[in-house]
C-alpha cells in the first residue's frame, strides 16, 4: 500500500507538471495578451511598454521558468484588471463557495442516486425499477440551466419558498445544489444499478446465500461493498467536475463561486485570473483522482496488495 | 502491479549451438527444432521505480523436434509454461535464449517473406471455440479470411470454392457457410476453427487444449477428425493438454513439463506403459479411469507448484517429490535417454 | 423405497427456466434417493440439468428459474414447502455447498478466514470463538500456516487453497449433507487429486452425505458409491457406480463410456456418438437420446418408463422394458 500510494503521488505530480505546461503554452502562444489588453487606438510604443511590463519580451523558456517557479510557491500572479490583487486572493473566497456548493450537490447526488440505483437493482423488472430508471434518464437529459430556471420560477417566484440567488443559510443551497447534482444523480443511479446487478449475479453472492446468510446480510454486506468500488471512482471524479463545471449553474443562481469568477474574468479579459482558475481546476481534478485511487486501494484489497 | 513485459534480447545473441537436424530418428522431415529454448518474462517492480522484481522463467531450456506427421503432446499443469511454449511456436513471442529453428533457420532472424511463410505453415486451434471465432463474421468469411489475406491472387469465387471444400473435410455442410458462429454448437465451432486452420495447407498445427471445452459426448468426434486430417495431410501436431488420456489417443510423443522444463520426453507407447519421472507418475495417476479393474496406484502429491520466479534449486520437482534424495537439491537433473525413445530428467535413473 | 437410511429423496422434480425463446424444462421429472453417508455422483454434460437439480434442492436458482413441481424430502421434510426464511436456516447448517469456481465464489473484499467465521457466527450463535474455529477448520482442510492464511484475501491464494477455503466453509457448521458442484473442474490434475482425498476425509470425519456433480466419469468411478447419469433434463440411468459403469444399460451411458479415451490403449479411432445433445428449445418428444441412438426403434417416439434392471439399477430405455 505504501508503494502504491507513493507511486500514485508521483504520477499525479507528473500529470500536474504536464497540465501546467500545457496551460502555459496555450495562454501564451495562442493569443498575444498584450494585444488583447490594449485599447484599439494604442500605439506601437504602448504595446512594447506593456509587453515589457508583463515580461512578455523575454524568451519563452525564461518566462516558463519564472512561471513554474512562481507556481511552485503557490503564486498564480496578479490580476491585470484589478490592479494590486493577487490571483490567489481573488480565488480563495469563490473557491470556498464553490466547494460548499459542490459538497451540497454531492450529498444530494449520493443520497438520491445511490439508493435509487440500488432500489432499482433489487427490484429488477418490477415497477420500482422502471420508475427509478425513468427518473435517472430524465435527470440525464435535462439541461442544468433549464432545470435551474424552471425551479427558480416554481419555488422562488410562484411558491416563494426558497431564495433564487446568492449565498446564505441552508435554504440558499437547496436549489443550486439540486440542480447541480441532478445530472450526477442520474449517472450515479444508473451506475449503481448496473454494478449492483452484476454483483447480485456473481458466484460469491450465490455462495453467501448457500451459506444460509439472510438476504439483507447478503445485500448490505457482501454486495454493497463490491458495488461501491465503481461508485467511488465515479463520485470522486464527479466531485472534481462539480467544482469546476458549475459555471452555468453559478451564473443562473448568481452564486459567487469559481465559475462566476471565471465567467466574469473572461468577460473582462483578465487572462491571468482565467489561467489561475483553470490551473486550480486542474489541480483539483488531479488531487481527486489521487484521492479516488487511494480510496480504491482501501476498499479493494486486490489493488492494495500487489 | 504485476506488469508482464517481454524481457529484452530476444534470442539475438544466442548463436545456434548445434547444427540443425534435418531428419528425425524415424526418418521423417524435421520441421521445427527447439534448442535449449528459453522464454523469461520480467515481472513486478521492486520498491518504487520500475526495476523488475524478478523473472518468470516460463520456459527454461527445452529441446525437442517436430517432424512431419508427428504429434507431440505437451502435458503439465497451469503455470508450467506450456502455453508460453505454444506462443513461441506460433511466433507470438520470441525466445529469450536458445533457438527455435524452422526448417533449419532461426525464427528470430527470418526475412519478411520467410516470416509470412512461417505464419502460413504454422497454424493454431485454440481451446475455447466460443471466444476464438469472431461472432460478427459469417463462417465462410472466418474460414476464408486466411486465404483472403495470404492468397491475394485468389478471386472471391475461388476462395468460396476452397471454403466449401474445407467445410466438407471437417464434416460440415456447404449450407453452413452462410451462418454465424452463434448458430453452431461447441463441437461444430471447433470444426470451423479446424477448417480455418487448414485453409492454408499448414505443415504444423498447434492444438491448445482442443477438446477440453467441449462436451464429453462431442470430444471423441473432434479427436477422430483431427486424426483423420493428420493421416490425410501428414501435418505435424503440437498438442497442449492437461488430459493425459486425450494425449494418449492422439500423440506419438509425450512431453511432461514442470516449471518450465521437461521432466520426461518419450514415445507415447513407452511413456504410458511405464512413466518414469515421479511427477509423470503422479500426473498419470491423477487421470482417473472409468474402469475398476487393474487401476493404477493413486499417488497424491503434497503441496503446490512453487513459483516459477524462484524455482527450487536442483530438481524443480523436489519440493513435492515422494522419492526425493539429497542430491536433488544440489544438482539439476538433465534430460537423459534411459531407453531408446525414452528420456527422463531424474536422479533416480542413473 | 422407504429405506430408513434415505436422507434425501427427490421425487419428480421439475424446474423451469424462463428465457427469451420460451420456457426451458431444465429439470424434467427427476427422482432419486441418497442414503446417509454415501456419495451420489450426478454426471452429465453442460445443459443436462445436473447443476439445476442441485440448486433446486437448496432453492438457489437463477432469477429466471423456478421449481414448478415435485418433492425434495430431506430428513422427512419437504424443502420445497419451506419459506425462504426457513431455507436460510437449512442452507449452510444442514445442507452446504461447494461451488465450481473457487476464485469467483469467494468475496474478493473480505479476508478468507472471516468468510469462514461468518458462517459459524451466523448459524451457531453461541459458538465461543468463531475465529479460532475458522483457523482450526483451515488447518483441517490442510491449508499451511492457517493463522496467517486466515488474514489472506482470496486473490492472495492459489486455486487449490481457495477451493479448500470453500471446503472449510462447507463443513464449518457440521452439516449432514454437502452438495459439491464441479468443485474440481477449475483445478489442475494433481491438485484435483489432493482435493478429492480431502473431501473423502471430511466425509468420514463428519459422516457427510455428498452429492457430487461433475462431467468427469473418471471422478465418479473413483469417489462415488452411486451415480445418476443425466441427459437433456432427465436421469437416464442410475444405480451403484460399478453396476452402471461395468454393465451400462442405457445406450447413452454405454456409448459415452466407450467414447472416452483411455490411458491403457490407443485405438485407431474412438467410438464416437454422432450428432449433438438436443437444443433446450427443441426437445424431442420421446426419448431425448433417440436421435443419436444406434438402437432406436419405433417405441422410442414415446418417453420410456424408469425400468429396474436390478433392484438398485434403473434405466429409462425401452430396451430394458421386458
């Protein structure tokens, strides 16, 4: 297990280096930031001065070195629009907000998707199975932004039960978390169903029953732990995506998260902030991948002992 | 992580130690000859960085020849290296050391044309007729595929004509050509696999457990078919099997493999009359007959097959051998001829 | 037979499978008795219904399977009349099973020892030390270093060792009856020999009655007392192993035994059986074997009655009807 974790950590580090390099290349060579930043009537001298101020006139390899060095110390640079603000400072609060929202969505996803899938599997071919599968398909095909608007109209405008925008107490979480988690819920339900069905058909479940164990022990002890293996992978990866893919939902619900920050920074062409958010997103995805792998090893001894 | 990776230097440096044999003792043409053939695999990783933790010595020095019309049965238990040896014969793996000679030439250094020729001459029939045939292809395309690939000058009509001929030879009908594999039973599928192997008039067919996945009442049909075809075309068979009774019926030479080496190598008649190696004796006794009279004595071995990564010193079988002696842990016994046509690697026979 | 010694009596058992192509009569009116302490071999090819017969006895059929008729009298009680709850008390405690594939039959995420102890804990609520008993059982089935092996996960063991763990689970609650479903077909020959020996020892020790399901006639000849030969959902011949194998009465048994290659001689050709077993959806109406039978005659259009060839030897063939 020790070597297994260490190997995963080092692999993750390599992935991070590759990703950061790619982001550097993309944001520096596809478009000239200086051109984007300058007003249209800018002169050649303004352009040269800006390039010098931004350090863009130095050779690419030197800039790459500076960039990587700064990254290593956790420095993501300074905003070019909001002068004097470091990107790290700008990101901190939205990150917390996004994480809270993602966590709420995740809780919703797991608390609904997992039981839905398992109930479907245990009632295979019966009405409950069909009902839960219809739920799942509906969740998969409904676009999040549309669901968000409908729910705002229904619960906030018509029924006046829940707030439509902003953060605050738990009530503020209900709508955006539900909307954000619906997609994942549907996916998780399908995954849990198929993985549970496969396991219920397995020989060791037959064996557990041949031992005379009651059905609930067979399901909750022998089947569930195995069925959780793919579910953990899914959940871990999806959590990372929830944080990073919440742009539309955060915009719809005016949620001051990372998605909003990115959206706003794109609008103001603040490429340093955009770059910083993407970097952070990549970092989160890689970290969760790592976390999933380690959890995996914990659940499944076949991975732990090799 | 047990990554299996083919280890380096595939036979390149190993020069042919002995001049190749051209005819066997019985005067038949030698097709394949293995000289001290070895195939090792790197496994696992020690510590953090990927240095192999060891080598699986899947095949660890075997010598034999395959001649036209001959059937060698290779018997042994899982992990003894019989599948790897089969793969080397099919040139799916290259030897790590030693050499495999095809009509006198090392298979590693064959030219492109010679490699093609080799592939045509050495065909295979695998154990599982369910997974070895592509379910989306019609039988005529399955059987005709080797022709389409290798005989580019043949027209579609000629290919189909040849397929029809092959179907007849393996006891299937022409009407079967338009069907898909799932419409056939296991025995019929194995016939299809045989027809496919026959399509290029091979000189050697590697039979990897050809009947063990079939129903008992079907096995005899397929074994008879294999024998008939051999008599007709004088092909050599190299059959991998763990069933000794099947080996007895089909083979004229038996090789018993244990942890990568031959424990015994003998003409079938001699071998089954009197297996010499203690492992062979145990293996023979584990093949349970349906008769009640004159049953052979049952020998039940203790323990399990040791890991091929760290095989025991000296004789590899000594950890389970009922007749183990002091010398067995010290010196690895070589395969020695104890009677004409009967070779055994055991210190009991000196 | 109203033998006092009969521990299990199966009468006219019928099990159907609902498939896409219609109902398959997997077990089609099967009757047999097993006496206390003996080993019955049920032998047949794939699809003959031998495994379905076994799983019908303990009611562990696949989702599409259902017992539609017959009786399974075990120690005087009809198991088919028991509720699922009551069957849970029978399985593992009175009738236990050893399944075919030792790798997939053990739960990959639990320690092997715990999987043995679990059964003991469940059935013998007042067992003082289930873990200790599990270690003891592992020793009994000759697993080396049982205390260490207790902590192994299934994938850390060899096939032979895993099959021993299944054996240990099988006898953990000292059942009277063990059903072994092809327990050795995934094992190598020398490991199979070890396992058969072990099974015989356990049988003596626990006075077990065993049903051994296999397609290997050699195993039946070696370890079974009586045999039931199944073909296409029916028992075609049953009796003491020696009687059946030395003087087979049903043409299927006879032809099959003849077609097996032997270590002792090398014939030019094996006497083979033509054709193949019938597809489950296209069962012949009369004798199932008639289309492949060399002795077939007009009567075979109708299914033959079970006929006594001797007091203990029964064959379902018109040729035996006097």
